[in-house]
C-alpha cells in the first residue's frame, strides 16, 4: 500500500495542483482496484484501509470530480446510473481510449484495453463528414466469477452487489 500511496502522491503532484491527503488516498484506492468503483465502495475501502479514513460523501465526490478533471481517473456509468470511478487507462488531458465490461449479474464494471486497430474500425463506422475524438464502448454479459456460477458466493462480488446500491 505504501508504494501505491507514494505513486499516487507523485501523480497528484504532477498535475501542479495542491497535494492533499484525501486526493492521494482516494487515488491510491482507485489505483489498487481491479475494477471501477462506486463511491460507496471507495468509502468502504478508505475506512478499512490502514488510515481508517472517513470521508463524508460531499468531500469524496469533490475529490473524485477533481481526479476526473485532472485526468487522473475517469468515470463510467454503472447499471444503476451511479458513477463508477477508475484510475486505469487514464491519461492526463486525454479522452479515455478503452472499453468497459459490465456484468449483468453482479454489476461489476471492469476497464478493458482496446485492442490496436479498434479505434480505426470504429472511425470507419462514422457517416460521411463526421469526426470523432473519443469513444465509449461497453460490453455486457457475465464476469468470470458469475459465468462460473460463483458470482453470488464470491465474497468480493457479493460485496459489490450490496455496496453498489446507494
Ligand atoms: Zn459478475
Ligand atoms: Zn475504464
């Protein structure tokens, strides 16, 4: 965790903005996650982390919005229309160039790297004269745990099922 926090601190500092403990620790939580997290899940992980940090909802939203604006994270809508946040594949000052997978069963949202050439294929779909500079792509289905029939008993997936409800 310590090195992730240090890495997060460097990323926040690289924006030239004020480095606050909340920004650093929220980013560190996102960097350690292997899926996009709802704010309730971010809150839970902060509270269970080594600092047992409790951030109120308003502060957390402000920090998450700042991370998105700064290009250190991106958000994607979950099935319940609540935002999920991820630090994966986020490049400062650039659109997100990857897709997402949303499990219909446990509602996890996972970032996926776009294969080379995908963006070109999508550009080929554009009508004459249209220009695109970003894409949003979401595949729906079952995640590996749910496809294996263990989605509801898997502790982590189960936690997301509960935590993603606001
Ligand atoms: Zn699932
Ligand atoms: Zn993503």
